[in-house]
C-alpha cells in the first residue's frame, strides 16, 4: 500500500477534461440563428432543422443530382457554358486568376522577391477542367488533380486538357466520399458545395484540409444569397429537378468553423462569396 498523505498535505488530482461537444451540439450552438426557406415554401427556423430534413432526403437528393448531371446544362454554346450555366466563363476566369494571386500573397507564398510558385493543386468538382485549364495549371509548377463524380465530364476533361495531360491526374469519386492521398498547395472548390447537404460540405472541407501542405490554402467560391431576410434558399428535386442550396456568407462561415478551418480572407464578387481558408495557427500535423 502506498503512503497515506498527511491530512495537511494537498492531494494532487488529475484535471477532468470536458468532453468535446458533439457535432450536433455545435450545430445547435452555432446555427441557432441560421434560417431559410426552400422552393416549396417551407421555412426552416434553425440550422438543426435544416440538417434534419437534409439528412432524411440525402439519398434522394444525390440520386436525382447524379442523373441530372449526366445531362448537365447541355445545349449551351460552349463547354464552359455547359459547366456554369451561362457564357460568362471568361469574366469568371479573370476574377479567379486575380483572386488566386491575392490569396497566395496572403499566404506563405509571398517573399521579398515576389510570389513563390505553388507546386500542386486540387480541383474539387472539376467538371471538364475549366478552372484547371485557365487558373490552376498556369499558377502551379507541378500537377493538378481533378476530382468529379461524373465519369462523363472527366472523360471530356481528358480531351479538354489534352495539351497538359502529363500534368493532370483524374479521380472519379463522389466528393462526399473523397479523401486526398497527397498534399496540395492549392485546393479549389467552386460552385460545388451548393450540391452537397451541409453535413457533407463540412466533411468535405475537413477531408480535403487534411491534404493541405503547411502553407497550403483552400479557395472557396460559391453563389451568394442576395436576400437579407434569410440565411439560405434550398431548391428541391420536386421543383427544380435537382437539389442545390444557396447559402449566405454567415451560413458558410458556420460550416467553415464546424470543419475546423479559419477564414483568412473573404470578399463578395458579382453573385458569389469568395473565401481563402487555412488551418488555424500552424496548420495540420
């Protein structure tokens, strides 16, 4: 038996660490004032209520979207128009190029000699490779990995990017299931989270963030909700023939926080909110 302490001697006790809050608890805490509507007129009073309905309809939403994206926006004048739904690709590309330069200058790629060129990039929801071709390949000195759930669009991307086939890797995977097996300096996510339910958007951000280099950045570009009275507007298959959700910056910021990421920069452009996300402090281990 060990020696008993003297009654005047203080006994050191291990500190009891509080249990980390569950995801559902954090959703309730952070999303209590996130509210919105869907195209059927249903009102959602909190993020928890939205997550409940999205979870119940998840499989239906994704099945409808997978079928819808087989056709996509076919009938447009150009492949770029097919991807974004209109013929404003050139304007979007110019903004993305400028925004990426700004994002890199805010990260650890800036030096007295100018910007250090990143080595690699990941294009999430890449489609035909529009962003890869015009934004990412010119920005990095190495390879770009393109991930998309549509085998049709990845096959089109291989032809679209034939001039740079030695610098492109193509991954056929649903984004809600994707986990990178390499590290990237730039991870680009544009007009993609809108097709994922909130919970999967958080998991995607968590999973791809694990693939960041220490100085790496995530660039997020999503449609911005123009209504001041709500935090989101959700389209359902019954009305639009697909599922998507347009989130306010406040709503997106909650998802970013739930994913454990930090907002380095955010700005509004046209109908989009544009984000630079990083790991807090020193980055991933």
